[in-house]
């Protein structure tokens, strides 16, 4: 958004960005090439979250400031998804004046409740766990925001949020914890319209391969045969989803359409459990985050399915921070969750799901470790031949379908309930929480 245009040269190794000259940070200072350099170098130093996308391809010597509004970024080797990575949250440009507040933590504590951006809204206040208030940036360099103030409320209970929307106490909801059945009930009533869109969202169970029972490939295969996927799609998602068997969603470049789907087959599942030596003693826990009716309903369905093959499944709900710590530290058996990519390239999904360097905090929460898969993913990152990349990703998906670190349950539609007096709302099919407040009005 800050670049008017860019040039790609040197066989995909050099990217020159020409920045617009009217962009300003919220304190009135200009958004410059130096700000771009500062932001990416700081992201590399912080080294958390998806900033890891950068660490193998750029370093402190990668940036060449041509002038105040022109910067060249030189990669250490070709990185096919590079341009796509620059359209993500972790590539946001922050005010270099943050350096005055960095300290030992590089400004993380300072930015925990403040912002130093250049966007259409400023952060007026933040009562953590309760409410955020955004006010329009009257000097915004882009399309002027239509809403002058946005109040974002944190409402833990989905039922409470629903009642507030129906009463008009809020104007729209984030729907990550509301079931499709509830959304269907709400649509067209109390002045509510449910917006829906195809998405890249994948729902899955990560089978922790680092501990019993899912360290046994026969148990993983038994699990995927024991789940009644069609029942979940029909009863929980009300048909607004479909089956996939890959970490690459259907519709994305690199999706391997010939990857086989494991059929619902209880007899096959029983046979595999016996082969694994677990007859009459297969027990494990399904971990889910609390206050999420979709995953709670799904866990109960799976629990019932597994009971039919003699497995004892316990469902345990955790507060979100505890849940994240549990699955990234490898102390779970299997957890239910969903994943939407930050950019539409197979590298994003497969690197986090499957590369051994992503185990744990990198969100390879199946703790999957396959050296051949690592090699294929590393090769796919460094080739600029898209046809070759597609072949490599198909090979990865084929291997994963055989080893089954994850049970891919569905690819879903995404929906959001919005009051019918709200205008200008657009659904982002990759990340529904990216709400275009600056284009909306009441």
C-alpha cells in the first residue's frame, strides 16, 4: 500500500520499491525508505511469529537506500513468496522513533498498548481484555476513513455477543467462536444480515507424533478412518464446508487435487488399532480452547466416533493462552483448531505445518519431522520456476497424506453477522478479522 510501484531484477534477487511521497506517520513525520529498513531489521531482531519468513533471505546488509522514497532490498537467495510476505501484518512499517522506546525488548512492551503506524485510524485507548477505541486519522494519506470512531469490545461469551448484536448494542461480530447453526438462526432476523464467502480456512486435528499414542502411524491412520467427516460438515457446518486432505487449501496455487481422502471406515479403524497393539486400551485427550462452540461440538462428535471403535477419548477445554502453551510445547495428544494463511502461497501453510524447524512454537504442532519434506520445502522456496514449485508442493502433500501428521477435517466458508444498516463491509476470505472499518459507514 505504501509503494506506488516496484521493480524485480537480478533473477528475483533484487526488489526496488518506489514509495508514495504523501504518506505520514501519526505524529506527522514522513514514511520513508529509512522507516522501511528500520521496520524489517527490527522484525528480524525480535525474531518472533511469522517474521521468521524473512530471516533466511534478508539481513542487515540487504537494504540499499536509494533516496528518501526509494529502497532496494537484495535477497541472499531467491525466495519465491517474498513479494507476498510484504502484504502481511508482520511486514507493517512502524515509525523509526520507536527506537527511542526500544530498551532491551526492542520496544515490545511499549507497543503492547500503543501504536506507531501510519494507518487510517489511531489508537485512542485500550482497556485490555475489555475494549479498544480507534479514532479516524484526519490526516490519512489514503482514502479518508468514513467511520470517525470504532469501538472494539472483547466479549468472551458467544451467547452474550449474539444478544448484544440482536439488541443493536454492537453492529457486527467476529464469528470465530459462533457456530454455523447459530449464524443460520440469526440471518434475516433482528435486522441482521450474515455475509458469507469462500475461504482458505482449514479445520484440522494435529496428532502429536512426539508422544503416544500418535507416535504410532497405525493409530494416526485409525483416527482418520474413524472420523465421520460428512457428519461434521453436515451437522456442525450445515454443509458450508467440504473435505480436503492437505495443508494447502483448494483454490490455492499448488493444491494437489489428487491427494486421497481417507474414507469413514470403522472396521478398518478397528483393524489398525489391533495391529498397533492397542486393543481395549486406546486412550487420549482432545484439547480445545474454551468458549468455542464449534470445536466443542466437533470434539463431542469425534469422541462419539472413536467410542465406536473402543477408544476412550477425554475432551479438555483450556483458556486460550494455556491452550497455546500446551500445543506448542508438545504436551497434548491431539488438538482441534483452524488455520488461515496470511498470504496465498503454499509455502506459508506447508512450512509451518510440516518443516521440522517449525516444530512447537513455529506451529508444527504435530511435531512432524521428515528430512525429505524439509528438503522439498527448502527447494520450493528458492526456485522461481512456478511449475517446478507446484511439483515440489504436490510431492510434499503426497508424503504427508501417507504419514498423516494431521487429520484435515474440512475447508470452510466464512461468515460474519452484520446489522443491515452497516454499509461498505467486505469479507476478507483469508482473514475475516481484517475488517475494513475505513470503508464502512452506518
